C-alpha cells in the first residue's frame, strides 16, 4: 500500500511539473504560432492522461484500503472474518453466474405469429438464423445495463454458446443454448437497468424487425427487487475436465 501511495504522489508531482511546463510553454512563445499551438495540445494531452491515470490509481487504492480495513476489523474475530470471506465468495459466484440472482429487469418473448403481415423477403428468416438473432439481442443487452441473462432458463456466462444445429432442411434445425436444446417460444430474461435495456431494443428496432419475420415479440418490464430471477449456470466451468499431469 505504501508503494501505491508513493507512486500516486509521484504521479501528482509529474502532473504538477507538466502543468508548470505547459504554463512556461504558453507564455514563452507567441500564441498565434502553429508550433506553439501544437506543443500546447501535446502537453495538455499528456497532463490529461497523467491525471486520468492518477484518478484510476486513487480509486484502486481506496478500494484496497476499504478491503484491508474490513479484514483488519475482522482480525481476531473468527465470525466476522468468516462473514467477510463469505460475502467475497458470493460476489465471485454472482459474477461467474453460478448463483441465481433477482432484481429489476425485462423479459422478451419471441414466437411465430402467422397473423402478422407476410413479406416473402423476410418471412421465416428467423428460423434460419435464430442463433444469430438471439445472440445479437443478448450482446446489446449486456452492453447496455444487463447484469445477468438467461434464455429459456439457461444462464449465459462467458463460456456459453447459442447454436442452431441441424441438417440441410432448415425446418429440422434445433436451437441449443449451453448445448441444451430449447424450443419456441424463446424467452430472454435479463436483470439490470430496465431503461437502458429497453432503449437499446428500441434503437435497434428489435420488435419491428422480428415482426417482419412473422415473429411476435413481447417486451415486458418487471421493476422491483424481485422483478425477474435469472437462474444459476449449471454447466461445466472452464477447467472442469482438466486433469493434473504427473511428470514424475
């Protein structure tokens, strides 16, 4: 920790020196000179980069200090230390997707609807590219407020796959999530920032595009701490099949 603080103080000193150099540079040359303007912009960029790095390091130091204080307060108190470690474990499990989570979110239900206007250019296109369509929606959600997502009860994690498996006949294709087959209707459950998720779906015309393919799309918001529940991931984790090799 002392080394981090010393590094941050050194960055602060560097920023101050660069600021002084910037002042000298501006005052020592005519402001109308192209060379002076270029130097000014270069120095300003360097100062901004150093200040941003300083800010990031300060945040990291504050985070580590808080964690250190938590452990220090638990020193000699087995129960408190155990609670602190259990809380850390829960945070890791939630991030890895190995525990179910509940909170505000949305559901997106997609299923064929022959009553929608028929356009030969788009009708049936979803069935031929369901994995790509769902994958794109999921990526938009994760990038815009979603903290956890499942499709038909299959939790999506970093190693998850969405694949359309079949033969030459598209009608025989089967959609698999985490290698588990799922069937229509497809229900995407996403926990997170409702406004951001709904906004990205609107911007990308998700509902209208699916309707063109004769797929009904119902997007429902579920506010509240128990709005939606995304189940835990139950598949194999990275390294599950790894075996230790004894070279002796």
